[in-house]
């Protein structure tokens, strides 16, 4: 992830940009859209969208249609979106430029995918070693874990669009050894474990490269107010290309469309309590489901 070194030439300059979390998601989505493999698969294969808020934005950019969120993270912790519109897909397949809801036939679809297709799957964590992982809140991670093994075994390419807001310290492979759903006595929301993801990770840095051909590196993160969780990067390249990219970033910032705000958090006691372990919010309900 990112450039280890940048070759400096005479006609080069640097632009410093700051992106909010939502702006990063839109940037990454545009980067995925410009990925050469995406363009190839759109013509002859199918794209499966699986994941969270960033993948929702990718779907919106590529297919012009949004996805619904299932598991979400809020101030109350790792919770379920009770406001899901089940007429909209949570997992979808894009084939022949048509989007199909495959929530009810996910595994059936997953087993049919080949190396001519593509999976776009979100992550909850990345590290500096090139590893990625997603959270799972129910036994075995549902069908997703089985699907991942199928895709790995069949050589189905996987793109993992994820912002640097998900960067975690330490090696994810070591973290997975220590964590686990059933190891936790208390959890703000459902207790989760981690399932490793293997594929091409596309952060803001890779997205900038796919969009503009420019190199970039992160120089800081954080902010106040609406800029909480923001990322600040230096973008390096030929002056004309950098100028064009800055204009693109300004147009990105003028786009007021923020998605993924339509959700209703689960609260005890709800129909999911019986399968979610460790949730301390259950204690505030009228009864505890065991």
C-alpha cells in the first residue's frame, strides 16, 4: 500500500489535500471504477459487491444503484441496521450492466464465480503489512467465510476498497490469534471476530494512482467537527497533472451526497439478540435472551 519512494523530476510539484471520511470513500470508489480489471470484467464477466459503506459507494459509482448496510458501527458499538430496506440488495451481482439482488442466493452465486469474474469486498481493518480483515458477528461468519474460501480456491480476483481510517497497529494475523467472538465477556454491541481477506487493497493512495497516475503519501490524520477522522496527503507529480487533480478534488468536495446515513440501530431486546453474544446493551432490556 502506497509508494516507498518517489523519483523527483524538474517539472514536478506537490499538492497537499485533506479528505473527510466520506470524501475518501468517494475517492476510493472512483479509483475502483478506474481499475483496469473492473473495465475488463464489465465487458465479459460479473462483479459481486459484498461489504459495508465503502463498497456501497463503489456500487453507487459503478452501477448507479446503492446497497443496504447490515452490520454497522456507531457510538453504541458494533450493531445491526434494523432499518434495512429489504427491497434493496445487501449483496448484489452486476452482470450485463444490470444489478441483481442475490441476498437469498448468495452461496449459489458465489459457487458459480470464476477467475473471469470479480469480487469487491469491504474490510474493517488493514495493517502496514498488506493484510486486511472483516468483522463477523455470528457463528462462522455466516456464508461469507465459506464464499471466501471458494473464491480463494478458484482464483476469483478480489478488490478490497478501504480507507486509511481502518488502519490498525500491529499485524492483523497476530491480532486474529488473540481475538474472537466467544473470548469476550463484554461487548459494546455484538461481540465480533475477524476473518482474513486476501486481495488487492485499494486505499486513498491506490485510488489516486488509478484516477490520475500520480503518486501520493499520507502525512497525517484527524481533524475537528465534520473533519473528524480526516486524512491529509501529499500528491506528487507533473505540475499540469497535479493541477488537474486538485480541480478534481475540489469538485469532489462540492459533491454534497453523503450516503449510508439511513439506518436504525438495533436495541435490546431485538430478534438478533439470541445470536449476538457479549452485548452489554441486553442488560438494559426487559429480559435477557440466553
